């Protein structure tokens, strides 16, 4: 089983003693309630998660439980301040058993925003990370849409309570089907962060930057396994 470190509306349950508010600053998150109700096994096993547990700055905890028609199909939640208020949101891959995956953003009150579902089951997306990719002070989220099929890098931004797509580029991937690791990431080197992925054929490591609303890519070197990304992520 992969470690957990996350229609119908989600149920928001209190794990801490009564009396707390649903609002609060999230300081940590992990997936909970492992389930086999979705048999995609894209991450190497048949275990996904039915709930997302949030830890708040005041020591309180929140459990966000999905309906039976959905799972969290991901390795671990990711925390990033997407709206600039100083408090992080939680980024996860959430999959509908009939409609496939979407990228969802949660806070202590529940679902904040989400991309559309891909549209059919057994279709997934692989997050890359979140950062201010173009230097304008706003944080973007990058993921690869269907990394085994479509192989499209997409960049979205939380604006006005909704996620909006900013840019997209084809021919890039960061996950091999059945692997329990998502490769690449965001390298904070130089003036602008770079999104690191492989090309569609897993031959080259590709750095992609958001420049003027466009994604511009360049090859960094030969891909030779997951460790190939390490020195680039470390800006060496």
C-alpha cells in the first residue's frame, strides 16, 4: 500500500473536540481511509483513499470524506498558498469512478475549486507542483494531463474562487503507468522556476517555463531514470 500523507458533495467531519470552527489554517494533510473501490491501479496497487485528513494550526483536525463514487488517486496531498492570503490550500488528484480524474483544491472548509473531470474512467493526471511560474506574484499549478496517453502539460491558476487554465503544451510526461513515483518537479533556479518533465518518449529531460502566457520548453539532457532529475531540481 502507498503511504497516505487525502455529483455529491463531500462530507466535512470533526475529528477534534466539538466547538472548533470549520475555518482555520492548514499546516499538514494526509490521505486516510484506504479503499479498493476503484480498480485503476495507475500508481502500482489497487489502493486509493476515501478521505483527506487536515491538521490545523490550532491543533484541530478535519476529515473530508468523499462519496462512494469518488477516491483520492494520488501519492500525497500538496500544500501551497494559491490565493496569496498567507495560508496554504491543499492540492490533490480526485477521481470520479465514472468521469475520471480532476485536480481539486481543498481548505479546512472543504472543496475550494477543481478542474473539470477528464471525462471517462481510467483516465488520470499527474501533478508536477505549484509555484509563481511567471514572476507576477501569483501561484500557478502544473500537472500532466493523461501522462500515458495525451501527455499534455497544463498550467492552471486559482482566480476568483475557480481554477482557470493559463497555458498548455503537448508532448511531455512525468509518470510511467504502474509506477509509484511521479517524476520531475519544479526547479527554482534562476529568475523563473522551471517545470521539469520528460519528453513523450522518455529520451530527454525537458525544462518548461511560463513566459508571457506561453509555455516554452528546452531540453536539458538525456533521461536515464528517475534520478536523472535530481541535479536539475537541485540547480546543479
